[in-house]
C-alpha cells in the first residue's frame, strides 16, 4: 500500500471536510479528488469515518506532543504559557484546514471514536491546567480554578480558525503575543504612581 497515496487521500479528505463539511462529503467526492474509482479507494481506506478519525487524532496528537515538551522545559510557568499559546496559534494557522476539521467536524464521529478524540482533548486541557497550577504554586499566577482558566485560554485560541485570515496584517506569532499579554496581564491599565505626572 502506497504511503504517498494514503497521504494524498488524507489531504484530499481534509480539504473536502473543511470546504463541504464531513457529512456533506461523500466517498465518491474523495475518490474523484484523487483520481480513483470508488471501489479502488477502499483499497486504501476502510471508511470515510476512519479518515476523519485519522485526521483528528493526528491533529490533537501534535498539540499534545508539543505541549508535553514545553512542560518539560526548565523555565517559568509564564514562559511555558506563552510558548503554549504561540505553538497553538502557529500550528492552527499553518494547518488551518486540519485544525478546522478537528474543531468543527470531529463531533460527527460515532462512539467510541468520538470519545477517543474527547479523551485526547481533555488531556490537552489538563496539560494547560498543569502549567497554570505550576504558576500558582510558584506565586506567578493568581488563579482560582486552573481548569476553568485553561478552558478560557483554549476557547480563545480555538476560535482563531473562525476569524484569522492569512492575508491579514498580523502573523500568528503576533496574535499569540497579544493573546499572551491579555492572559498574563489582563485588560486593566496599571495605576499610575503618586509621583507620576499626567
């Protein structure tokens, strides 16, 4: 079985799932996109759902693997959080169609495949919460509930696929810097010292 052909099929599926949606994409659509007869396509895949699961597992797996490496670094928690946000946004933009499929289409998976993705997603949330717990223990962060805070951060990061334009004025890293500033320092202006002049 050709690895190149499998990759070609997976990439075609990503494009179609992102453009048409998983449910609206037929196996025939995928076969047409790679120049195969529908029957021949089944030499490479078992089902359309298998393709969606493969795409989603690879996407969330990359996020988890990179975040695990960040957690192992001997740096302050605030730097880990900034790196996490930067990686999340850069990977999301670099693989925008794949990220869109993960966030928008993976819910279409049946059980137990859907639960497999949920478990990996929960793991990612827990890894972000671990960074926040480290920061709280070290006195860097003042956070009441690290799980809720992690979900808030990821909710903001995950929404990027809905509005980010690669042709826009900001790169993913510039957006990541702005996100990091908001989550680390908030929106309120620092009060001026009594000696400051207007």
